[in-house]
């Protein structure tokens, strides 16, 4: 009788981003799909063996993906949108990647599936599309192939699959389909049942069904469909045990539902739901007690090792909780696990030689987290004495972090105390400052601009890599980046854009770049985390009080402004985005950290204005994504986010125009907060939703200016002039011409110059068409037809 050590998922990208390199080679035609598959198989084997070597009792399979595990699931369930021309049979690689990235070969021009944020993470999934007569059938053998692959290596795995409740909830209806997506769940169940039965026949003893949707507010039809679905799944494959994995928040009112389902084990997140996230404060002990009260005869999987953060586990505290559960349930009914899949953490801390040694000692990445799980299991099963050294080291780390002088900066604390309400308000209202800005900026009607970044070419990346390796000196690096900025400005002049950007060539990433320059942050050499497909980020680590020792962007921006008579937009990342896309300290409320970041950004805003920059964009790309999963928590979070944005932005005079940008945003529910941010201009993602997102701005009579994205930068597809004109006409039917800006959906760093130039030329041409229309038929202020 022993407690089992388990894992819910391992990062698939590879410690050195091997999968990224292979995918991009494959897409370039330099690597066959067969070769790509071999690299995938090597990565899977390596990751399984890592887990096997640590003696994990349950090792997941099917956590690997060539692009996205939800896309894999759509293929598995035969949910392939008609436009990809799939005719049945196993979904082939070309169709799979067309779904992920779109396809543009001659006249064959098919857009990609929509990407959206996976709950409140920075991981993006491809949104399942459900048509009017949607049916499901098994259409991929991936889950079986991976199970068989592991078995051929002598490794018994626990196949992991996202469950029917979550799949239905995170998808969208298309082509006029008009039903509640919960009605799809009964049709999904037979396919899951077939999968389970086949896995059982292959020798599987456990399967893991991920249902993070159980952390959301669940409408009644979903709850009912969930109950009915699991009643059927429980009998689908007798002998195959089911672990129901919930994560990203505590279960709250869904706890009775989750624990009532006829499964063998339930996994709960004891990190995210216990007060560290943007949620109402829950304490771990209360969550555990609640689960113990509801668990009945099931096994309880304790998500004690944080899958969303990189802090080393407090082993003594975890042991206490595990022992508590064991005392109540018995060892064989307790599993130790990460809070969620380790997909959201970097792979390996070893080799992070640039990290400060003291900070490094405080951290654990995915591999180190596996060690922690194994150590905890050993400590419970064989007694604390068997892990005495690990416990002593863990205690020492807890104490070192708690008392470190590097964390607490009295000057920052004083600045926080000195924040006055006046620092969070512009001197005048939008209506008053708008004419001042118009006369200073002197822009044409419907001004064109871009969101900030231009292609991060191989040349730029190579130069930065050489600079970081010490093979290029600072002067040469600066000259090269300046040359890139000059080039970006020349191209914008040629294209005829109105408000220019410097292109962000000098930035590795819009968050990491700022993290590298702020006190209180540490950054890694290889701490990559998958964001979508082959794209990764290296979230910086906020370990202490944050401050800005010196200006971060002023030199680059003023250099760029010196090269043009047009207006140069300064470009900053906002406090919430920096918070969301970093690994955040867990020893103080997140809000305290974001306020410190806001003060640092405020200083930068003031310096940019002082240096003559007339438009400053503060990107809050992650504001919507950071919204807590439960509505009950929204107000507190939004109030804080708006407050932080205003603290960062309101350092300027009326004449300085503040822009903000948000990508992948669904605004209907948060319009009052967007309005309260009081940015002079907001640019948003709207092209994939065909301007539908504008409804929210119209319904709420949003008075400030808006740049609804007119082309989707996530695809290599070049939009035509006509397409963009059509979108702009839609925008003009609901917004005034004075309100409207013309820009892409998001930054262009992931694209190549030829497609960017073509797309922007088309965008400028579209602007001209619409300006002509505007001179003959001005748009109405909130025409009645546009109101709901
Ligand atoms: C806007 N988005 C962002 C999100 N999160 C962020 N933190 N940043 C964002 O911009 N979330 C939502 C969206 C979409 N998400 C992404 C995420 C990632 C990318 C992206 O393009 N990532 C790049 C890596 C960027 C980076 O860190 N570059 C570094 C290192 C470059 C590199 O690979 N160098 C090579 C050597 C150079 C060579 O020889 O070629 C190496 O180190 O091996 C840099 O520029 O210095 C990616 O490639 O994945 C986009 C949107
Ligand atoms: N300024 C950033 C925003 C991305 S969300 C960019 O253009 O890449
Ligand atoms: Zn964006």
C-alpha cells in the first residue's frame, strides 16, 4: 500500500526546442514528415524515460503534440472543418497543419482555425469548430500509437485526453449552427468510449481525462450533460480506471458534481486555487478538507507541485498535506501530482548558468518538479528520514527566500505607499484632450499604423545571439539594430503609413525584454515554454520588488523619431501583461507585484514624453486572458488591472496620446473596464471575428478611438484590398470616422517581410478606398442599426 507518484503532462517542445526547429524545417520543406515523426518519437521517448528514471508510478502519454493537443483531439474526434477538404479516414499531416496554419497554394486559399488562450494561460489552442449537423467519429490513431510506442519501450503509460465537457465548452459553433454546445456531449461520448475500450484492449490500466472546464462557471445544461456522459464512460471499458483531472482553479460549486462522477480518481489543483492566482483567496487546507469530505471511495490526486510556476516546493508543507490525506484515505488512495500538466513550465533548470546562484536555488523546472514528486512519494511511503537531506535543503531554501535582502526593497515599498489618486487620472477627460492631440498630431482621417513589431528576421536573431554569447560587442549590436530600425522606417515611408513604429528589432520578446532591464527580475538562458505551435517564450522570473534602474526604450525610440518627420509611436508592455507573462513571486499578492511594475512603466512613459514622443502605446495584450476563470472574481481583478494601467499611463499631459493594444479579446463582458482604462486609442483583434467584437464597443457607446484589426497576422496569408475594405465598411457602419484607426490585429514579428509589405500595401490601399467613401458618405455616430 503506497502513495503513487504521478504526472499529468510533460512539456513537448524539448529542452533545446528541438520540436520547434524540426517543425520549422518541415514547414520550409527541409525535413520530411517521416523525419519530423522520428524527432517527435525521440522526444517522447526521452521524456518518458526521464519520468521512468524517477520511478513515477503514472507517466502520461498522448501529452505530446506536433502543434496543439486540442487540434489533435479535433482530429481524433473527426471534427475537421469542411474547408480543409477532408474526406474521412485518418487525418493526414497536410490537413493537420493546414488546420493549424492555413493554406495558400495558388488559388487554394484556406484560413487557419482560430487560436484562443487555453484558460488563463499563455498557451494557445485551436478552437474546435462545430457546424450545424456536427457528428463525431474516431479519425486518428494518435492516442493508441503513442500508448503502443511507450509500451514497446517497456513503459506503461496513462494516456491523457481532454474530456468531452471541456471540448464542447471551449469550441465554437460555426456556419449558422444555432445550438447549445452542451448538446454535442452525448455525440462525443461514443467516440471516447471507443477510445477507452481500445486502450484497455491494448493493455492500458488507467486513463486520464482532463476536465479543466470544471474550474469554470458551468451552466446547467453542461452540468447535466457531464453527469450523463460520465455515467456512460464509466462502463465503456470495464477494468480501465479513470482519473478525472481538474485544474487551473479550485472546484468551488462544481466540487459536488466532480466528485459525484463515477470515476476512480479525481485530481485537484492545490496551487492555483489556493490564493496564489487572481482568485478569491482560498486556503489549501480548506480545499483539501473539502475534497476529503467529498471523495467517498475514490482516489484523490493532490496537485501540490505548481505546474504554472517555477518555485521550488516547500516539501515539509506538502508532506504535511499528503500525510493528512493518507491518514484519512489510506496511502493507496492518494496520488501526488503537479497541479496541472507541466506544459506551462520550462524543461530543465540544469544548465541555467546565467542565473544568479541564490535565485537558482529557489527554482524548480519540469524535471526538478518530477524529482519533487518522487521525493514526496518516497517521504510518505518510506518515512521522512528517507528524504532527510532533501527536506533539510527545502527548509533552508524556504528560509533563504523569506529572509533574503534581495527581495525586499524599502524604496519600492515607500513608492507604493506614496501613490496618490491623482497619479491614476489624466488631467482632462478624453473629450477635452482629444482636440489637443488632434492639433498636435495632425493625422489624416482614418490613420494607418501597425501594432509595433516588424519581422524578427534570422539576421536580427543571429546578431542578438552573437551579442549574448559575447561574440559581438555592444556598439556593433546597437549599430545593427539601428540599421534594422532605419530599414523598418524606410519601408513604412514607402508604404505610406501614417503613424510609424520603430519595429522592436532590439527586443527578444515584449515581456522578457523589459524583465531583463528591471530590478527584481531574473531571466533564463533556455527556460522556454510553448506559446503556440512552434512558438515559445522565455517568461522572466519576478523574484523581488520591482524597480527601473534606468530608461529602457527611450534611446531606441528617440533614434527612430530622429529618422522621420512622421509621428513615431513609443512602444511599452503594460503592467498586467508583464505580470501575466512572467513567473510571478508567490510570497506576496500578485496585485502588489503588478503595482510595482506599473510604477516602473510610469517612469518610462514620463521619460518618453519628456524626450518628445507624442504617442505612447502601452500593450495590455494579456489583460483579457488574465481574467479569473470565475465571474465572482472578475471585479476585483479588473479593478486592479485598470488601476495599474492608469497608474502606468497617466503620467502624461493632455497632448500626449496614449494607445493600448489587446489581442484575442472578447470584450463584451469587460467593456466598463476597457472604458475605465481611458486610453485615447485601443487597437484590438477583430479580423477573424469579422468585426463582431466591435458590437461590444457600440453597445457600450465607447467614446474613445479604436483600431479594429483588419488583418490576421497569425497566418502567412496576405489579405486582399477588398477583404480589408469590406471589414472597414463594417467598422464604419458602427463607429464614427473620427473614432476609427486602421491597423493589423497584432504585431508582425512572426511574419516575413515580403508578406508584411504586401499586406500593409493592401491595408494602405484599403484605407485610401475607405477615405474616399468617407468624404462622400461620412459614418454615423452609433447608427441605430448597429445597436442590439
Ligand atoms: C504576442 N504574443 C506574446 C505572448 N507572450 C509573450 N511573452 N510574448 C508575446 O509576444 N503571448 C501571446 C502572443 C503570441 N505568442 C507568441 C509567443 C512567441 C512568439 C515568438 O516569436 N517566439 C520566438 C522566440 C522569441 C525570442 O525569444 N527570441 C529570442 C531568441 C531567438 C532565437 O531563437 N535565437 C536562436 C539563435 C539565433 C539564430 O541563430 O537564429 C537561439 O537562441 O537558438 C531573440 O530574438 O533573441 C520563437 O521563435 O518561438 C510569438 C508570439
Ligand atoms: N507591440 C507588440 C504587441 C504584441 S501583442 C507587437 O507588436 O508585437
Ligand atoms: Zn497583440
